[in-house]
């Protein structure tokens, strides 16, 4: 079986401290939700439903709510929390929750030192290189604790498919700017095109072309939040060629143009 942890990478996409009320903490997210959420509840309370599991938010507890899963949030009054949205990838190629069976995880109170460190993540994640590294260190620490508590595992059929598809995945992502045809991907995986297409879709729930496009758009989405680079530069770096084609693909995927996305106020928890 693949050793996932040995090649796991995490990136913070957004982090903040917020107080939410019943007016803005009653919403749903679909299975296309790209963010894995980490919460520390500071005050108040509420409830959630994730991956078919319902739970309560408790003061002092940490929560991991996986991406790629429908989410619902609710509070009857108010809830105050420190939170971070993160991307979690295996070998920079495969989203973790495409591999393991996702489910929410709750960690009870972990001590004042960790709570203080996580409370500094929102500021550190927007700070100097050293501060961003400290923020990532805290996220890795928390993710390790979640992993120990959750015992995530790759289903056997996913493990088998990953072994066969790993070379093709490297072709898709190295580099993102290079367009690769299904014929090349199938050859890299040692399969015929039809078999490759079936195996790929069984693992990722989408076609190779759609998967590659989504990976490129997720990269653009992250860079729009983390940098002020021009759209034309981002388009060249991610294989869209020019700002027009990037904007068209981005709006089709997310329902908003890259420029409007960049102007949005900080995302909610």
C-alpha cells in the first residue's frame, strides 16, 4: 500500500478569526467544495453535517472537515472560531480526499500552547516567509493529530489503481502548463486508452481532461488569493495561454471571473 504521509503536502489557502451568527452561519456547500477546513471553537456553539455525519461544535475542540464532501453549518445564536482552509495533496498530484474515505474528525482540547499557536496562524499565514513556515508547522502538527485520531485509510481498489496511474498523474502535473493527450497518459500507465479512461474515472470520478483542467484552475484560484500577479502571467504559468481563455474557464468552473474573485472580501469559515 502507498505510504501517503511520506509524500503529503499541505498549503494554507485562507485563515482568520471570526464570530458568526445565525444570520451568516446557516449555509450549505456541495461536494465540489475545494477546501479542507480546520476549526478551533473559541466561544458559542453550533452544529454541522459532513459526509453524512452530524455533530456539535464544542468550545475548546478542533475539527477537521474534509474537502470534496457536502457540508452544512448552523448556529442558533453565535459561534467564535479560529479557522484555516487548506489544500492537502499526495505527491502534489492527487487530492487526499480523492484517495481516503473522508469523514469529519473532532479533537478534544489539546492544551493552551497549541491553541495559542493556531490563534497566530491567521496573521502568520500573511506574514514573512519565516512566519508562513511557522503557520504551516502548526497546520502540519494539527493534521498529524487529526490523522492519529481518524485512522484514514486508502480503500484497496484505490491503492491498486494509484499504482497503475501514478506515472500518468506525473505527466499531467509536471508541469501544469503542458497539455497531455489521453494516448500519452494511457501509454505511461501501460494501458489501452479505453481501459485507462475507465480506471481513471473510477478513481477520480471525472475524465482525465476534466481532472487536469480542475487542477490548473485550483492553482489559479490559490494564486489569486496569495499573489497580485497579472492574469496574463497566471495564464502563461498554468497553461491557459492568455487572460481571455483563463477567465472563460475560471468563470465556467466557479461562476465568477478571476478579477471579481480577487476582489471578494475574505472568505467565510
